[in-house]
C-alpha cells in the first residue's frame, strides 16, 4: 500500500504509526510518506528546556480516562515515563470580584455534587446558590442541540454560567459558551438531563454508583504527561516510523484523483502518488486541498470556525511569589475583563517543571472571546499577563524566564449543529474511496481524541 499522511501533528503521527503497526501485523508492504509544511513534527505540541525549566508551548497533558493516548503509550513502551498530577493540590481557583475563590470541592465542571462546600463557598451569592438548586425541579429541555451557555442558564442560572462554566470552558475550548454545541462538547450533561432530568441529582447518583477514579484505574490521575514533556511522545512516535518517510517543509497544495488512487501535489518536489491519503490537518486546510475533488465537501470543511490563542509562560523565584500556589491554577471569567483567561501552576501540577526554589506559571490569552488581544506584540502580551499575575497572586518581582507561543487558528470551535455537520462531512468523505479525514475538527479536540481519530483513519485505510 502507498499511503500519504498530510499533517505532522499528533493526529497524523498516530495515523502513520498505526499504519506501520497494521502493515507489520499483516506482513503487508507499506510505502508511507508523512508530509508537513512546518520544519518540525508535533503541531501544537512543543516542549523546551531552558534554565532548568520545562516549558510546554502547547498542550501539557492528556486525559487518562479517554483510553486511546494511554494505550498508544503502552504500545510504544513509554508507559513507565508517564507522570501523574500531584493531587494534593487538585484545586482550581476562580478569579471573581478581584479575589481568588477555590472552586467548591465536588463541583463537576457545571454543577455541585457536595452540599457543604457549595453552601460555604463565597464564589456565589445566596440567590445564585438557590437558583442552582432549582435544577432539582427544572423540567427537561426539548431541543436536539443547544449552546452550552443556554443549557447552563436554563438549568443552573446566570451565576453558574458566568462564574464557573464560562471560564472553565474557555480553558478547555478557548470558546464562547453561547456558540458551543452542548452535544458535541459535553454530551454527558445532555444525557444526564435526558435520563435523570436534574443535572445535580444525576451527578450525585453517578458518584454514588462509581467514585470518580477514572476508567484507567487508580494508578493514573485524570491528567497525565511524559517526564520530559509532551514532545517526548512526538519524538517516540517519529522514531518508530520508517527511515525517510517524513517530509518536513513540504507544503501540500492540492489533492487530485489519479486513476483508482490519489496524487498529493506539493509546492516543493514532485507529486506523491498514493492508494490512500489521510488528511490530518486543520479542516480549513483540508477544505483547500479538496476544493477541486468535492466542492461541497470543501465548503462544509471550511465552515468549521477556529480560534487563536497564545501561551505566556513565566519562571519566578519561588520566594517572589506570595501566593501559596496550593492548586493547579486559575480560571478567569470574561466579566473580570482581564487579558489572561487562565493560568496553570505548572510546577505544582507536575514534577520536574522548575528547578528547586522556583515556580513555573503558564498564562493563556486570546481565544474566541478575546482574539483582538493577539494583535499586540509579544512585549505587550507579557506586560498584560504580568499585570494580571500581580493582581491575582501579588507577584511584583521580575521573572527569570519568559516565553510566548502563538497558535493562530489552531482550536476548532464546535458551534451548535456541529455534530450534524460532521455527519454530513463523513458521509461525503465516505463516497471518496481511499480518502480519509482525521483531526481535532471533528469529534474531539484533546490529545486522546486526536490519537483515536488518526488511528481510526489508518484502520479504515487497511479495511479494519
């Protein structure tokens, strides 16, 4: 089989690696080529070591309860290299009215499951708390799909949305909850309402039936990473691909039919002929590549919006940080009007991220709700982030390390109706034998979801 994979992010790497595995299992000849326009593999995954700090420019971990990335690590033989979060500090702070409030213990993303911490919390007003409790009697909704914002307002009220759901969702999807599809992003809550009617009651019953230890078992925390950062996963996969199979700085300009197969036309070098092509790039890139193959499919792919964001990372002397840093980080509601929408205490969350006596803090700016801030230069982003850290954590001293990483149109936005659009895209693509789509644009934005998507595309190519 001649297989071309377009895109060298984690999706494309997972697809290429799975193809190599399947060819080996079946004793089949495989001519694999992976192309990427950038000068390195990994996409948004990028790790740097500097001055004893370990800096993640993009994703810093993956979910263990979604099994695909964990299973890949096992097959790669790097499971022993995984590290878990320090769950002594498994706490998130919400910045509200100029103060940091710990998210109440037992608050599961959208709703409370423990009465005592919820009642004692200063994050919500008493009217806000009473409105959340009304979820116990609010009737079921009737819409097939609605925005996450509309869902939370309807079931739990405005404060639950503005002070918890919106900032937490921004941290995950860099998105506006009033645009975000509930069924495409958090189907569990739609199912809870359908089955139990009350979200609070449904979560409480689920907790009683099965304590939240994650499907991967007690060995792993909810989030895990590699000892040397997420780029260790990229390097390990790349080392298992056939020599000479990766073409970097090779832009794909188009995909054409070639008899019963395909041809990938590039700006540099000759065309690549293939029996199967896996397009593991952003959907807008897939749209451009397929515009002459199937204009309707290209149009659908181009309709999936993307948001831009940036990470601004600081290393500080620990003595210069007055806050105890006794949590994983901070989320910032939109109403606070700050440049930073989230900050991870990286050196608390995972071991080995900062040298002794230092702290590593990673701030996030931009996203769908504040993309204009990214029009500023790096110096302005650093200044804005430092202002916010001064207000939130009392840090007035200068950092010993600063890094800015920009991710332009890197996060797909699952707007209301996304699931239906993806079904139509998959139907159209299914009518093109030998062409396979994969990536974060379709059925999950996390590392584990991307691994699943890439591996599934390789399996379709092999008829599995």
